[in-house]
C-alpha cells in the first residue's frame, strides 16, 4: 500500500469515525419515537437548511449531474435550472405552510401521518397507501446512494465494488440506527458544508490549470466546443422541446419529497425558518452551478483520458473523483487534502442515504405499524421497530444496488419521479385548496405513482417503455395527471366535513407562540 493510499485512507477513516461519533452522541439525546423521527421539532435554521439540501442532492450532485454534463455538454444543465427553481419555490411557498399545518394536524411527525390527519382518514387508507409508495420508491432511492458509495470506494481504493458497497452501507446504517433524525440532521449539516467546500475548491484549482488552453483542449477531447457549451445542444444533436421540458420538470418533484419536507416540519420556529430559507437557496444555487462547471472543466482538464471511452477509464459519473485525484494526488503532494475532498463525495452519498433509510423506517414503524396495525403500541416498541426496519431496508437496498453497472442518474431519476408525482400535487393542494377531500387525495396519490410505474417500467410501446419511446420524463406527466385527478375526484365527491374546514382555517390563521 502506497503512502498516498494510506493518507487518503486515514482521511476517510477519520471522517467515518466522526460520523459514527455523532450517532453515538445523538443516541443519548434520543429518548422516544418523536425524537427518533422528528428530532422533537428542535432544528436550528442552519442545520435545517444544510440538512435538507444535503439529503436532497446526494451523490447525484457530485457524480450524476457532473457526469451527464461531462458526457453530453451544457444542455444537461437544464436539470440544474429546474432543480434550482424547484428548491426556491419549495422553501418560499411550501416550508412555512407545511410546518404550520403539521402542528395543527395533531402534531404530525411524518408526511403520511400528516395526510391522514389532514383529511381525518379514520379508516387509515391514505396513511397505508402513502406509506407503501414511500417504501417502494425510497428503496430505489436508497439503492442509488449506496451504488454511489460503492463506485467511490472502487474508484479511489480499487476495492471490489461489492465490498465497497457493504462498507459504505454499514457506516450509514450504524449512525442512523443509533441516533435517528438528530444524528441524520447533524451529520447532514457537516456533510453539506464539506460538499460545498469541495465544490468551490476543486473546479477553481482545475480551471487554473486549463484556462489558457480550455477551448483547444476541449475540442481535442472529442467534442465540438460551440455545441458542448451551448444550452441548446444535448450531446450530438440540438436539444428538443421535450428534453427541455423533461429536464426542467425535475423541479416539480421538490414539494413531494418526504425526506426534504420532514425538515420543514422539524424546524424550531418561524425565525429559524427564515434563516433556513436564505441559507438553503444560496447553497443550492452555488452547488448546482459548480457541479455543472465540474462537468465542463473536467472534460478539458482530464484529457487525454476520456472517461467512459478510454480503455480502462472510469465512467463519466466519476469525473469529480478523477479531478480530485489528479489535482491533489498526481499534481500536488496533498494526498490527505485530496482524501478530505473525496470525503465530500462520500458526504453527499451518506447525507441522502441516511435520510432515505429514516423515512422508510418511519413509514413502516410509525405509519403502518403504530397507526394501522397496533395503535396501542408504546413508544419504546415503535422506536425499536424503527431501528430494526432501518436495518432491513438497508439490506434490501444493497441487493437493488448490487449490479456495479447500475446508473446513479437512472436510479435517482426513477425514484424522484415516483415520489414527486405521487406526493407533490397532493401536498400543494392540501396546503392551498380547502376543497380537496379524502377521495381526491387517494386518487392523486395512486394515479401519480401508477403513471410513473407504467411510463418507466412497462414496455407498452412495441417492446419499449413509453419513456424510451417519447423521451418525456415521467414526473411531468405523472404530476399533471395526479393534479387533475385530485381536482376532478374532489369536485365529484362529497365536500370535506366542517371539522376538516375548521382545521384548514386554523392552519391559515396559525401564529407562533
């Protein structure tokens, strides 16, 4: 083992030990299910902001997005534009109302519980359906994060992908199992900070090496510089309207992401919420812009190696990893610093996987078990089941991510679409249209999830999926159909009871004590 490898390994070990330490500390602050799943609604503004954004962006920000830009050019940045707009809208228009309504709706701890309380669903139909949808799509989402971790350890240490997958999953599982929501949010704060530092430093240093020869080197790498740097080209062809709509459509998913929305619910007060909004918006604009820059600069900086094409080279999704290795390991004698920045990628991966594990765990133990199967279960039993469920979910996600050729971008895309189409329209209508009723809510949930499954997984067009045949992102269609179903079914069925209307008015008039 070389001294360089040892230095990187020490950086990784120090980082991982610190994360486990946070889990142990958090476990001492976690006394019940409310603490485990929502942190007692005590998050500060900075922690809530960076926790939400770190858990949102995942390994996709540092691997999937730069990789797609590296391979196809600036046309892929439309996804970043859509996500940036979606984040801003989510923080400015959804965060405050959702936090207030979850308090009014019997102090709801999870998104399914809020929806059940919002519509006074005594038969628990909405609670059960929403919990099942969360488990299905979050399994895929968690698998995407674990696959990112496996690729990272494989690329950096040459560790077998499957062993790497198990190592990353084990660390995430340990601190999530121990400390629950508080551990997840505290580690996410650290990880969000590290991600931003890595995103700021690495492309700036790389640009210093290539700025004088960027254009010519870019052309030598096998792309036409003018089209590669154009928003109106996507790879080898002019970008189409469907591609732009699909990429911008990613932003629709934000108001339906349980692992992001739960941060809004957990913020301490409205004053902290204002801080969170400002911090989160600045963070996401900087991070998305820099991630796109990594893909563009990396194309010239790594030449003559062309990722995904040169024999023996890593895939395009490893562009950021390869840039860090070249700057801090090959060019500069700063292997430990390079290791710290590589931990920024690990941070992105872990910050999402831990949140997804916790949301899945809460859906099973709190929403399905306590609220449906055994309403008399005591707090300790729910807490213990939550921890057991966290382990089971992690094991299943490992099996989904077992294929080393699985695409991080594809896995994230499928999960994001399913959650966004199912929950996004319903969350919006629940907060802003008091005529929304229980049948409409169920129709919206089921139709949104069903459209994504049919569009992305079932070969209905001559042996192809409808996504492959049309190129239209399933989230766009699923969101629209879900919204239409909510409106039509709500208007065609009995209006909400006076008790539901009273809750709605109470939430609208809610003021912080």
